[in-house]
C-alpha cells in the first residue's frame, strides 16, 4: 500500500503509481484499489494537497503459470 498526493514533503511521502511501476519493473504491477483518504486527520490535504489516495497494488513476479 502506498500514499499518493500532490504536494512535496513528508513524512509520509507520496509514492505515485509510476514510481511503483518503475521500482518493480520486472514484475506485473496491478492497482487493486485506490481509496480516498483525505478525511484522515493526518492527511496531506490538511497540509494543502488537493487529494490523497491510499493505493493498494498486487505485484506478480516471474511466471505465475
């Protein structure tokens, strides 16, 4: 699971989907869910972000057959 928002700084730090794909270039990266977490009292939205999502990924390495 990662947090994705549109302002610099942290912690926590934003990890956009393209960074996840790049970090696991040898794997199949599939977004399982993207949940709006902007209502969390510690959300980056409270620091000025326009959005904050909790993104959940499934990573598959090698041949899954």
